[in-house]
C-alpha cells in the first residue's frame, strides 16, 4: 500500500505513532480511516452552512417577535371584552386569572398592576379591572394597603 504523507517528517511521525501502539504503519492508518469513516460526530459546519443557519435564526427570531406582539394584542382584546361584561349593569363577567396571579405574588400598586397587565390607564379595560378589584375587595379576597393591593387568603 502506498500512502502520501505530505513530507518525510510527517511519515516519520505516523510510523512513530504506529510503533508506540505496537502495530504496523499500514494497520495504524487503516484503523484511523475506519474511525473517521464510522465516527458519528457531525462534520464541522462550513461558512456557507453557518450563513444559512444565521439567516434562519434571524427569520425565526423575527417571526417569534411578531407572534409575541400578536398574542399580546389578542390578550388585550380578550381582556377588554371580559371587562366590558363586568361593566354592564348585570356585571356577570369573570375575574381575570392573570389579575389574581399578579396580586397573589405580593402587594402591587394600581399603576404597576395596569402595566403588568398591559392596560392603558383610563381605558375601558382599566375600568373593568377597577370593577374586579372592587369585587375582590368587597368579598374579602384582597385589601388595599399602603404597599398596594394585597392578597388576603
């Protein structure tokens, strides 16, 4: 078997490594070839592969950002509809579960509560939240303290 080693020095290194392992240089080279041929390690990404992956990453990040904004708008619309039900004369709407979880985390002032919910102060939705806070306070679930709204139970 003839193998081009690149230089006499490289050939000497290959023979020396084979000798250390107690095999002939040809068996050493065949074992190395077998290892690299059957190795499950992925090949290093080329520059072209990296560019494609970076481009796909940017595209997916933009889609995620757009989807998050769309979800926030839809949640705001849903919150508005729910709060409009509370503001009607019968007031039969449900208490916002996100409102409850925010208050349960600890005392929170009105403006921070509205910010956490993504609601503009003075909007129809903020009046719906005020109505819910009133219902929760009247029923004893929450109370207003100097630190803000606090969960009582």
